[in-house]
């Protein structure tokens, strides 16, 4: 919704200001200029990216019009999920988690959090590293190095659409100049026309520069910024999980381990110590009640 709202503000400010200054909005409607700029921009986007990057960018576009995937509540649920898993592993041995991670869809712990279960980024990271921890054949330094490498790879892949859109946005002003130059060439080729018609042709040509800059900095480049922010959110999720699991590998109790994860979160979504403690207490009580009823 913020993207749509921002677009509305851009259009109202630019077109409204032009209209208040006495400009005719009809003069800005130049389909051929849009065709040149937009077509050249899309063509350059295709040339400058491989199939993987193009596919990732198209897949990421719908996410631009959605809110943040990770809220304060979702982080608390994720930390609670890790707490339940690590507590079970501490009480019954890490091998007791094997059934949970081999089939998360049937796991009593994982199914408590369907929203997290439906997130492949979170699930794969948790399951894969719990499996390594269960095997016990890897030392903490190797696990941490592997986590860092995987997070770096995930960051690179998540930023690919942002880089592609950013490059496209950077090129649009230049394509606007191309469209303007072509319009000027067309006007000069018609130099025998009356001055009024010649001035109209030159004005239409100048619209190309205007459209190229407006499309770049008012529409396309801001989308690249939004995608970078979403990429950072995903990286923060993995960093939080890493902090919890590494604290566990180094011998910390589950309650202390999730505190390590909490401290890695941004202040806007970080629960307080008491909020997380209360949430975990409620989850623990609910889990004990479920076990007693069974």
C-alpha cells in the first residue's frame, strides 16, 4: 500500500505543480516517448540480466505491494519455536528432534506455527542446522562459518532483483535523452513548418527527458530500495536464528539462547526481555497442557 500511496503523491506533486504553473497536461501525453523509453529500458533489462535474475525480479515484484513479512509477533513466534525445539533436545537428547525435523508438516512443535511452517527460508535454515547439530560431527567454528556463507549467499540472491531494477532505473534518464534527441531531430527535419508547429514539436521532444527522469527517480529506483529493505529483513531473520543455534552449540540453555537471538533484532521489531519471557511462558504452559491431555 505504501508503494501505491507514494506513486499517488509523486503524480499529484509533479502533475499538480505543472498544472498550477499554467501547463497543459495534454502536452505531457506522448505515447511514442513512453514507447521509446519504456521499451528501451525493458530491452536493456533483458540484455543486462540472465534468466535467473529476470525470473527472480518478476517473482519479487508482487512482494513490493505487500507489507513486511516479519513483524514483532512473527519474531516472537520464531523464538518460541526455537525454544520448544531446543528444550526438547536438552531434556530428551538432540536425537529426539530427528522425527521433528524429518517431517515438520507432521511435527507437533512445528505445526503450532503454520505461518513459520509455510516460510521456506526459515524452515530450511532451522531444519538443516538442527540436523547438523544432531549429527554431532561438526565443531562450532565450522557450523558458524557455514552459516555465514549461507547467509551471504541468501543476501546475494535476495538483492539480485533490487540490483536489476536499480540498473534499469539508472538507465531511464539516458533513454529519456535518447527520446528527446530523436524528437528534436524530427522537429529539425520539419524546419519548414510554421514557428508554432515547430515549437510544439520541440516541446513534445523535451517531454522525453522529463519522462525518463520521472520514471527513473519517481517510480523504478524506489522499487529497488524497497527490495533492498526486504532483503535486509530476510538476512536479519537468518542472523537471529544463527545467534540462537550457535549459543546452543556453545552450551547455553534454551532461555539464554533465545535471548542471544532477541538481541540481534532491530529495535522496531525487537520484543523486550519481559515480553519474550511472558510469551515463552505462555507457550511452555500450552505445550505442557497439551502433553498432559494426551
